[in-house]
């Protein structure tokens, strides 16, 4: 396998809260408060990206907690691209909510294209439900794709129903193995079932079904090795994104061990 291996910046969602958060939104809000001031953005973004590079990654998934189309300025975008180039890191996509109208997608598409990417990952279908033709028209006009990440969906069929069976050129799925583990569905089976609509993959382990507590691979219930094998067998060519976003500890040691495992599996 020669897929790029990506680090999603949402791994650091709890960082500005001292890895002691009660909810995702608490961590995300603190991250935004930290990164939004443009006067300090370069120093703070540079420090974070340097740590990603030190872990051995050369590819990242951007995250809305650090950068969002509704508040990012031209200078934020310029700094982001400058810092990524400085460390030799390529962006693949951004995990970012958009909506609730097709007009919102216009601004979001301009934003991601300015960043040099063409994929938005989210878990919100409000705009699609309200105006699917308008949303897909905007996406095609700007050459941007939109991938729905599975969260509450218990089966592949449920997320396929949400994204719809049409517009596969611009609408797809960001397959999260950890969330299928939370929902007690086999991640390798989901990979096979969703092979024709998968635009991105988040390789994540969780401690148990019924909850979403992430952990280093092998400490939980998701068979990540079998998931990687399934991705290879189905011919998936996109990035393999390593995700581990604990609420109560620094994820870097777990992410480093995950990266070493994945590199080993890809050549064995």
C-alpha cells in the first residue's frame, strides 16, 4: 500500500482545555478562542505543526477548531499555507461544519480552494436536506467534494441513505472506524459495503461499544489491522487518517505508536 498517512488536527481538540474536557464542543470552542486572533495565529499554528512533523507525519487533515470559513481572514489562510510549506506538510481536507444553506457552501468552497484542498468532511446534512440541488450545484461549480462522516448511523445503509445514492462525484462518505465500533458494527464490513462512496478514512479505535472513548490501536474493540487490509482489498487510494482524540490525556504517544504500526502493516 502506498496511501498517504495523515494526521487529523482534531486529535488536539482538548489541548487548549488542558486535556480535561466534558464535551467535544468545550474543546472545540477553546481551540477556536486560542487560534482565532490573527496576531498570534502564526506562532501558535507553527508550534502545533512542528509537533506533527516531529511525530513523523507529512500530511494533515485541517480542523475547524483552528480555522473556519466563517471567521478566517485572508491572512489566516496565507499563514496556514506558509507554515505547512515550511514543514513540508501537505493538507488533504478540512473537517468543518457548513450550513445551513446552499449559500453557506459558496463561502466554504471559496475558503477550501484558497487553502489548496477540495474536500470538506462534516456530519451535518441540514443543507443537503433543505436544498440538495443547490448544494451539489455549488460543489460542482467550485470543484469541491463533501463527505459525510458516520457518527450515529448504526449501519452502512443508514449513512448511504443520508448521503443519497446520486451525485457520487461530489457527495460521499468519510468512513470512521471508531464510530462503527461505537455502534457495534464491524469496521471491515463497513469498508467493503461503502467502497464505492468512500472519499476519506479515519482509522480510530474505541474502548467499548455504546460510547466513544478513543484509545491507541489494540487497546480497544476495533480491528484496525483488518480494516487496513479491507481498504487494500477494495482498492482505496486516498489518505489513511490516524485519529485518536482523548478528552483526558495528550494523544501524541498513542498517535506515534499508531503511525509505527500502520507503516509496518503497509509494507508487510
